[in-house]
């Protein structure tokens, strides 16, 4: 399924308000965090602005030029229980509406909630880890699967109505319903869930767990993804998290972050905010190193 980056109206304030305590009770030097934090946030804003049009360009390119090597529709349909029917034994209207909302908007929301939380915690490594594992690594690494495997959504293969009611033409349905293995809704949500398990805030762990879990379940409930799509997405997400850990904890990235943090301390001293920036021995040492 195409990973649309969408921010719904009104949730930005709610996200920041909910995550405010992590900012107020974390005593990391804000000035030290500011330079690398602003760079990271600017990068994520550009992703938000350009990712969706870029992805549709990729889909157009796939439609015109890609000849998939593997055709998996019939193969996946023959696997017992692979259509996820067990997740649709109870379908009240309120649950269906919730799942539709979660699937349509939760894809981006799960990613951004984690980024906002990490920003308020003033932890550059955490911010970059969420960004890499949750999206930046996933898009380029998932394209080889989508470019070689033709697998379409459950509802399309079964010839039943689209539960999302997207009112697609036959041509639009054909291309919208592919790019299924692995499930990117699942991989982004599961990456957020895995990383949220590392947080000390129990409320954030609870909310992230319920919400990210709902996104994964919605793909099966709405007859979008096959069970093996979801399993593949979870394995893919786990690999992206481990790769992000390796990158972020490398000496080069750690050194790059440290250089920007030292710049923040130096600027704080330079422009007179000494009481705040020199509140810890570590910051005084950094400032002395920069000022000689």
C-alpha cells in the first residue's frame, strides 16, 4: 500500500500537549540540543512536504516500466487463513469506522507522535533513531520488494468491495491495491512500537502500543493485507530498527551530534546565557574547550 504522509487537522496540538511533561521534566540543556534538533526537525519537515508527491512518482514509474518477477496473488490466496478472516469475525459499525480512520490517517500519525515525543525529550539520538527506523530507512529498502513482487490487496484479489470506500476506477484499483509485501503500514507502526518499548514513560508506552497495534490490526480487519504481509512487515521493521541502532551508535554519527551540541553550548556562552548553559560540569567543560 502507498505510504501517504498526511497530518490531520487538529491533532498536532493534541500531540504536543500530551507530550509536554516529557519536555518539562527532562533537564538536558535545551541550548545544547537546539542546533542538531533544529536540523533534524527541518529534515523531517521537508520529508513531510515532499514524500507523498515523490511516492506517487515512484508508483507512476512502477506502472510504466516495472515488470514484476514474482506474481503472488494466487499463491497467497491458496494459503489457509492467510486472508486474515479470523480478524473479521466481529464487525460492529463503530469498530469499522475506527479501523478506517486508523488505517487512513494513523500511518503518518504513529510516526509523528514518536518524533514529537523524542523532540520534547531533547534527545538527538532518539529523534534520529525514530526517523531512520520509522521511515527514512524503510522507503529505499522496501522498494526492491515492491518492484519485484506483484501482490495485491485481499479485497481486490477476492473481488469484494473496498471497505475503505475509496471509489476507485478499475485502473486506479489495480495500482492502488498493489505494493503489499511486506506491509509498510505494519512496518512503520511496528518500528514505532518497538522503539516506544524503550521509553520510561508508561503512558507513552501504553498509548503507542495501543495505537500502533490498532494500525497493524486495521490492515487485516479491512481486508487490505494478507497475514504473511503483516508478518513480513514486522520482520522488516525489526531489521530497520537494528540498522538504525547501528548507524546512530556509530562513532561518526555520535561525533557529528557531539560537534553540534558543543556548538550550541558555545553559542549560549557567546551570547550571554551562561546561567542556563553552564548549569552542569559537562557543559562548562564543553564551553571551555570551544572558547579555549
